[in-house]
């Protein structure tokens, strides 16, 4: 505010100086023009040798003299001196028009006096017409304007400063309300909200944006709390089982079947290890940017590699007609397929089929994709739950048994890894049979010189 008022003051001061200078210049040019008009009229009479005596002039603030080359006065107006020329002879130039300043007492006028000279072109007897005009009116006008500016200038600055103060205060009042609202948000009890001003301006949009940010932060906090609570519950379960097994074994002492206890402890330890690994992987996926270790991956070879882990299981692979290449991290894509196949094998009644084929998305903004499917003949997933199963720690009722060994993180990891690969995942009913089909759309890629070369990644 102070800088703005200072800048306004400097600007108005410069404007006042320029105004006074322009006003003085215009008034002086006006006086010179009128004086030259009078001098030209007298010069015309002198050229025709028709000078009257006295010379006729209008107004009492004008003096006219006609002098010769020796400085003698040949004619003068009624108020002009007939003995002493208004301009000393040595200052006169009889060959050009001049503008001169002379003392007021030499002319007999009030204030500064402006004298213009006009030579008369007579070769025999060269003459010069002198016309003097008082600048008192010009000085008075500039003094009046200066006085008005000196009086009005502080008042104008004060009024503009007061208006600016009110306007800036009204503009910053919503900002202060936002500051107070932000100060009251503690992050302990629910999502805080900032006041949104009624005016549809930048402050309104800022408040809406900040409230949206607070909503996202609150949603993230709720998810984090739920994640921590679920993780603590899932971690507590195997730890409780391990503690219970050890306490029972300690109480029974010699009657304890240590082989069975060891097997149970190893099972709980494996479950706990898988859970910790999944939690660490999700934490890394939330923080690490995609793109690390990305390279061409051949889907047919990757499907065969994953299916080879189940030599005695009903996992079949329908190989593609030609090599299908995609871009992504081979380890992450392998983890995606492994999680899906594990889930399908755990729920399938008889068979699990892996397949890959070329597909193309519809739309001018989408590129080519390859379709990878994992189909089982199990009980399937209800349509209402097909989006919910991708949430973390989500398990349907038939999947909550301890023997299943799942913590509800497998499909959540799959979705995060597929997103990092630039693809998408969806759940549908298996065609022509009872069960579930998982469809993956992965970006297509055709590396030069790599056709027919099986590879599972960099």
C-alpha cells in the first residue's frame, strides 16, 4: 500500500510538472503568434510607405515601434516610447525574425516582456518592426494553475490513498478469512473447510482449490488410517497364532508334537513374510515413479514362464499366433501374472487358461494394445464386488479362511503394477463356462530386429 501511494505521488508530481511546462509553452507560443500577426500587419504598411502616426494597435498591453538601421524610431504606437527603442540596436538582426526578452521598465509594461522583430524588405531604407507584449497574463495563469495543483495535489493523493486502502482491504478481507480458517484447521477432527467468498473471482477459485486439496488430503489420511489399521490387524493375526502355538507348546511340554508346531509356525511365518513383502511393495509403488527398468517384454514367453511354475496344476497356456511385445518392467509384469494365476488356481474347480492376443482400442487418442486373459472355472465374483476387490485388504467372504493365505493385497498390487505399465485391468464372466475372466490391456510395442526372439525383459 505504501509503495503504491508513493508511486502515485511521484506520478502525479511528474504529471503536474509536465502540465505546467506544457501550459507555459502553449501560452508563450500564443503570445508570440499574436505579436507576429501584429508585426506582419505593420510591416506590410511600412513596405507600402503608408505608416500612420501613431500606429494603431489593439489593447493596452502591446507596444509597437518601427526603427531603422541606425536605431532611430520612425513610427510608434500611442503608448510606445518615441526616443528609446525597446531593443538595443546591437541585439537586432535586420535579416531575420527574432523572439527576445527585454526588461519591463524599458518598455513600460508590467511583468516580463516578450518582443518579436520582423524586418521590412526595403533595400533603400531597411526597417524593423518591434512588437512588445506583456507576459503578465501568462505568468498569472501559470501561477493560478500551480496554486491549484499545490492545493489539489495533496487532497487528491489523500482521497486516492483512502480509496485504495478500502479497495485493498476489501480485496484482502477474504484472504484474511482464508488465513483464519487455515489456522483453525488442526487435522485432528475431520476434514477442515476454508470459507469460500461469494464473489466469483480469483480468491473464490483459490478457496475452492484449497478446499479440494483439503478433501484430497483428508481422503488420503482416511485411506492411510484404514491401511495402517488393516495392516496392524493382518500383522497381529499371524503373530497371535505364533504366540498361541508357543504358549500351548510351553504348557504341554513333553506332550507337545513339535513337528506339528514347527509346521504351523513355519506356515504363520510364511504368511507374515508374504504380508510384509506385499506391504513394502505397495509402499514402494506409492512413492516410486514409473519407468524404472522399462523395456520390451514378449508376452508369449512370459505366459509360458509363469505357467511353468505349476507343473501339476491345471494351468494351460494358449500361445499367441505371433510374438506379442509390450513395454514394461519384466519383474512387475511377471508379478502381475503370478498373482492372477495364484488367485485363479486357489478358486478354480478344474482349469486355468492363460492367453494373449493382439487387440486394438477404439478412439483416435488411444494406441494399440495387446490383450492378456486369465480365465478360471471357479465360483467367480459378483458384479457388485468386481471393483471393490481391487481395494487394499479387501477379501470376499469365501476368501477369508486362514488356509487361503491371502491378506487382500494381491489384486491391489496387480492394479498398481498394471497402471505403472500403462495398461488397464477388468473383471468379466468367463465365456461359455462358469468362472471369472481377468482381462489385461498392455501397450503394444514392436522392437526392430526382435521378432521371433523370446525374451522376458531386460
